[in-house]
C-alpha cells in the first residue's frame, strides 16, 4: 500500500479514481470555459487565480480527461489520492479543529499512517484557513466534500451544454423544450389532455428551471476559470 504523500502511484493505476468526483467536473468546467481556452492560447491571465489554475491543469482544449491525466494531471494531483478509507472528515462549526478517522489494518506501518494523517491535516487546514473551496486546497480533491456535489455540478454542466447547443442550432428554441427533453422538472412536464393554460403554466415553470440551472452552470464555469471552484 502506497501513502498519498509518497507520490508513488502511476497514472494508469490511479486513473480509475478520477471519474465521478470533483476532479472530473472541475476539468469539465475548464473545458467549457471559452475564457480559459483563450487564456491558454495567449498565455495571458487576468488574475492570479486564473494563472494558478493554468499551473495546475495546463492546456486541455484538445484532451480528454484520460489523456490529460496521463500527460499532466497525475503529476499534479496523483499524489493526493487517499490510500486509506477516509471515514470522516468534519470541520467543527464552533472551533478551528477537525476530526479525521482512517481505516488501517494491523499490518500497516505506523509511519505510513503518520504520513497520510499529516497530509490530510495539512489539506484541511488549507481549506479552513481560506475560502473552503477545493481550489484553495486542490490536493484534497479525493476527500473533498461540499454542499455543491459533483452530481449537482454535472447536471448544471449538462444543461448548460444542451442550452448552448440548442441556441447555436435553433436560436428561436424555447428553454422549456430543453427541460422537457431532459425531464428536468417532473412537475412541469406537460400531459395529454391538459388545457392550453395548464400547458403554458408548465412551460413557464420548466423555463424557469432550465434558466436557473444554466445560470448555475455559467457561474461554475466562470468561477473555475478565475481559480475559484466550486462556486455558482
């Protein structure tokens, strides 16, 4: 078993851990950011946060997540994959302390556990001492928790991409059509036999649902480009 502090994990061996979590949706936010792509092309960054983000992710315009992980991602993020199961990482509301519980069998060397705990404490202190954003302690990505979940971010980005595609291909398309196609709000789905007024009311409600998800997606993408993630 390798400690996260040792940096010994290979890109191939660690690749399965990058899917379905915060790192994947962070990467996706940057891929969707026209400003980030432009920054990478020109080498000009409007803020220190944007420059720091580029140092972490680099140019990813033409790369899939897998390709990026093997070329650059593992080098910057691979050493932070927790090898022990982190059962609990909780910031105490009224104090500056946190509790970290790890699973380790009796045969695990004590120094390995020590390295792991030291690394996790360092990351938690970065999170608590700054904004609490993953971007303030990017190496904590494999244990990071937030009220904005990876699943919520994925949904926001899915809707944003669908919205941009609709507007590009069908500029006059209504927002509610996107919502019905993606079934974003079951209560706003029209049914056979409803009156025109009932259908119109549902179209308005579905349009509001889509608009809010698009707004959040745009915020996530814009803030990620500026070095703040995850934030709407």
